[in-house]
């Protein structure tokens, strides 16, 4: 009896020593803001995360899509939300490009947010409609060289991953390609299927279903090794195009000023979810790779480094918002 009383007292003392947020969080529904439309890669990840966290926390975790302005509207909503851990957002690579591309965004890309964790690495696939006569990357490059400026590539908007990899590909191959921005990745794919653009460096989660359905032809992937979702498709490096490797990242951030213990709680849970075998399998089918484990410090460093890199890239290549 004495031993049991001692253990109960010790447990109570340990609980009392925890910050109040850690003891009670989450006590009400939680919202994950996705700054792109439903079906986009951030939306897919946000919904996987919301489902698993709802099960674990016994609280409703909902995804709210706030698209517009290449993701700036949604991220501005995250930045202005109460810093209590009940509103977080999905930040992705594009947000580290927008300040240089547009000159100004309504928030501080680093200072307005508290990084939680990177969720996944996502690669791109160079795709063309199956109706096109272009059968492989060699023929694509030959066509582009024969018609400077005539071959177009679509994207989900200025500063989107599809735009950036296209510009990187142009710089690495010295090709003259014309960028055509759409309002989102889904619209860009529809534009490609409709013959409004010649090609697209589509995110794997967008490209893979279309390739498997026979509507698009994959010419190459931007990953360092072949993707499990498209094992028959060669990498750019395998096909002789080097220096054009790029991977997108998508992670979770909270408003700046969110309590440290809540951020730590989020990080533990996100890391646990993204390491689950069924989650890894689900995202692998879409060509994504789990970034877990990934700490708050590591994600913060990634955001700062990407901001510096893409600011320099935009200036060096003279990119402007079309």
C-alpha cells in the first residue's frame, strides 16, 4: 500500500512539474490550414496528419483549405492566428521563393512562424500528354532546341515547385522554354491534358495518377534515384542532365509565439505519425518520402537556408511574377 501511494504521489508530482499547456493540450478542436486547394500535395499530407492526430488526441483535427495568391493567403491566416497551438499550417518550398519573386509578402517568412517539423520530401516528374509525338527526354530536348521558345511548361503558379524546377532545367540545359502559370497544380494538369501547354514538371502526387491512367507520359524524374511509384522512369541524371536536382518539402508551422511545450508536443506527434508504416506506404504510392524524424531546429534551418538559396536564384535568373 505504501509503495502504491508513493508511486501515485510521484506521478502527481511529475504531472505538476509539466507546463500547463502540456497537461491540457489539446482540449478543443484543432485546425490545419492548407494554403492550396483540395487534392494538392499539401492537402493530401494535411488530411493524413489530421486523421491520425484525431485518433490519437480524441479531438477533432480538421483541414481548412485557404487557397489564393500562390499560398500567401493561407499562410497569412496562419501568421495572424492565435499562438495557442490550435491553428497550424502547411508551409512548403514555394513560400521561401515568394518574397524575392513578388518583392513583398504579408508576413515574415521566418519571423512570423514557429517551425514544428518537415513532413515529407516530394519530387517532380517531367510529363507530356500521351498524344504528343515526344516519346522520351532526348526527343523533348531536341524539339526544344529546334523551336526556341515554342515549347511551353505549365505550373501551379509563379514560384511553385513546377515553375522552379522548370527554370532550373532551363538553366542547366540552356534551353529556351516558355513558362505558363496557372492558378494551381490541378488547373495546370488540366491545361496540359487539354493541350494548352506542351509539358510540366508536375509534383509526383499529381503526376503519378495521371501517368498510371495513361493520360500523361513520364520522361524523367528529378529525384536522385528512381521513385518507387514510377520505377520504370529514369532520373534526369541517368539521362545525362545533371545539376537540376530539386526536391520540394512540406512541413508544419505554427504562429510565432506558440508555447514551446505545445510545439514540442506537436513535433513528437508529427514525427510519430510520419514514421508509421501505413503512412509511409500511403505517401510512397504518390511519390513522397517521409522526412521523419525531423526536429523543430532542423526544419527552421531548412526554411532559412531555402529562403537564402531561392532569393539568390530568383535574382541570378531574373525571374519575375508573370
